[in-house]
């Protein structure tokens, strides 16, 4: 498993994809906490239906837009990008 990539802040227009063959593992770890893991790295985030839905979309291999990602969703996407669990697959042309 490769080590973490350097941190990169999300940019407007980025498209990101998860890998259905290497899903992000997640569980509810408390009344308000979500624990997720990818490529041997484990993280915590505030639990929300939005984060769980985002992880499920990524686990199906769907492409998601970085546009509009705020707070915990933005942090989750940046963390997964750094963990090499998702990849940048394109950028909207301005």
C-alpha cells in the first residue's frame, strides 16, 4: 500500500471517483461519530447522513463533484484524496 499523498485542497471544478473494487470501509463509532478507513489508514468524522451517502456513492465508483463540498464533506474528500482512496478524474473547463 502506498503511503499518503501530499495534502491537496480541493479546487472548484474537480471531479473525483472512488474505486468500487477497493471500497472505503466505514462504521458508526458512536452517537455522533463516523469512522472510515481506506488503504490501511483510519479516520473519524462527525456522523451525518450526507457523509454516509457520499461514501456510498464513491464506493459504487461514481464520479462526484468537488463543487459545493463544504465542512465535513470537503474534509472527507480531501482526506480520501490524500489516502489515495479516490482519484481526480477531471476538471470542469472554465
